[in-house]
C-alpha cells in the first residue's frame, strides 16, 4: 500500500483533512476515513448506484471516483441533505411518505440520485423517472414506491 497522503475534502459544507491512500476511492474515504457511513457500498464496481453522491451538484458514483480527484470540490452526501434544523429534504420526506424502501440499503443512493434527477429536469413522467433512476438498483424491488416518491418530491419542489 502506498503511504497515506493528506487530502482536503469539502463534505456537506465542512472542510475535512483526511489521511488516505492516494489510490483510495471517494467511497472508502467517506466511509472509512471521514466516518460518513450513510453512503453505501454495494457492488464497488459502478453497477448498483448505492454509493451515489453529488460532486459540484452532479451525481457521481463514489466507488468509481478517486478521493484525490475531488479535492477542493463540493461533495454532498446523504448526511448533508437535511436542513441545519433537521428538516428533511423534500425527497427524503417523500421516500418516508411513500414507503419507498424495504431493507433501506439502496435508499441513500436512490435519494441522492432522485435529488439530481429532479434538478436535471428528468422527473416529468414515471417513464422518465424510471429511465433516469435506472442506475440505482433495488434488490427489494421497491421500484413502484420509489417512482411514486420521486414524482411526489418533484411536485413538491416545482
Ligand atoms: S457501490 Fe458504487 S455503483 Fe455499486
Ligand atoms: S430497499 Fe432493499 S435494496 Fe432497495
């Protein structure tokens, strides 16, 4: 293993100086070094979407992103979505209201993708939501409720 290097990451509005292997993924840096375990590791090879976070407002797969690539950029994880007073983001609330999860393992990635999907303007219909959320797999098959939650949040945020 290469010796750790010091990286400055901006996560959820806070500056974190982390000692990580230069080849560490953003996913491992978040979970294992920064202690932010809300972002989930599913496949660890870009196939499931469980690790979705935002970098400069765009959704990225943290398992395919090197931590060093995002130094100095604005990273938002599921822990950073709620307001400072604890008010849930409209997408988080909609997932609760629509019962859009079973085991919950895919949920942080689904929520981060949904926030971006709505912001991108890709939540105009159920078909569009399904297409633009298709990178996020749910082994529990909660898809109908997930689509309903994204539609509800898109309406709330319109
Ligand atoms: S853990 Fe990153 S896509 Fe599955
Ligand atoms: S709620 Fe279990 S994997 Fe999606």
